C-alpha cells in the first residue's frame, strides 16, 4: 500500500522524529511507512490522517487487489 | 501513560517478590531434596542464579525508568510501537516454524542413532502441537 506521508511531512516541514512523537511511534516506524515496507494499522492510519488534516483514503493509496 | 507507569510499578512489586522467594525456595529445595548429582544441582543453581540476575537487572531498569519521565516516555513508545509488536509476532511465528521443522528432522535422524533421544524429540513435537492447538482455540474464542 502506497502513501503520501513523506511528501506531506516535507510539505509541512516536519521531521521524522516530530511526526513519530506526535503519532506515539518510533522513528523507525515512520521510515518504514514512508518506504512502503510496513502497512499502518487502522489506528495509526487514523492518527496520521488526523495529523495531516485529511481522510485515510486521501493519505493512503489503496490498490484494487488490496481492497478485496 | 499513567496506566503504563502503574503497570511498571506492579511489575516491580512482583519482581521484588520473586527476588525474595527464589533464594529461599532454592535453599529449602536443596536441603529437602538433597541433590547429590553434580549435574542436577549445578543445573538448579545455574537456573536460580541466572533468574536472579535477570530479575535484579529488570528491577534496576524499571526503577530508573520510573524516576526519569523522559526515559519512561521513550520506553513506552518503544513498547507500544505497533511495528515493533508486528516484528515480534512475525519473529515468534517464523522461529517456531523453523524450530518445529528442525526438531522433526532431528527426530528422524536420531531414530537411527539413539531411540531415547528420538522419542524425547517426538514428544516435544507432539507437546508443541497440542499447546499450539490449545492457544489457537483460546484466541479463536477471544477474537
């Protein structure tokens, strides 16, 4: 699952550590999320979407086969 | 965060209790059962000493965490981080499958060398399978 976390974080001028602190996760989790190596849980996706002021669908790009 | 602090305090009390119980139970156990075999008494002593060392280490760690808010927050984030949780679950799953396969292979190989070792390994495989079934059923009902 792709996401726009990295580009939004850079647009908001937020560091990985600041985002990690805001979402109560480690910086490694943010790095893995940005690289697409780890898929966030619904709770973390909701927190991240709230942080950037958007919906989960806007932040995370669901591909067709992932919706099934 | 406050819940986590209380949880750590509770853990500290349990560890302190273990710290008191271990030496007493070891000394009384050694005097009651009078282990004459060097191997078994050495094994019991080793287990007790290593358990005590781990307990004391955990106690010291929790004590320093409870007296430093910054460290406590960092530890809380590390412990509750969902990626760390996913990694530990995946590690447990993969390592248990590898251990099971290796035990089955060892069980078959030891069948040609020593039947007692082979039977012990087979018992381990069956016991693991039974425990897995019980735990699986527990989580099936819970979730």
